[in-house]
């Protein structure tokens, strides 16, 4: 059974930092592209950052220079370090695992990130 379990969300003031973690089980983690998506109320889910099996990364423009995605294949875990958070970063953040051009795709349950003073 595949499980992606996110943690690390919460309430933070503007300018603050959070680190999200996603622990995977039931998949051959090292071959998957891992991504973080987010969905704010009334908006479509968007890709925030992704990291391939070869450690190539990409980011949505709005988080470049503030967020960093990384992975630890030994721990089957992907991270999203979020710095200089803004109110517009408020959303539910979802972990995603994808392999073989999307033939295999799994989602976590989501973790809430709220940026507010």
C-alpha cells in the first residue's frame, strides 16, 4: 500500500520559515519524481516545486529564491524548505510522487500552511 505522509505545516508570520516533509512508503522512492503542489481556497492546485530521480529541480516563479526542494532517498523523504513566507503562500500543500510519465502517481493527504500576522 502506497502512503505519502506530509508533516510540518502550521501557522507562521510573514517573513518566517517552515519545513515540510513527506515520508513515502510502498514505492521505489528513488525512481520517482517528487513534487509539492498547493491549493488555496477558490484556486486551482498548482505545482510549487519538483525534484527528479536525478535531482533536477524546478520551481514555480513565485517561489524561486525562497523555497528549496530536496530529497533523501535513504529515508524515502522529500522536503520543502520555505523561507520568507508571504500571505499568498497560504494553502494546503500536497506531496506528489510520479513515475513513468505519470503512469504511476500518488498523492498525500495535504498539510495546511497559513501565513498571517
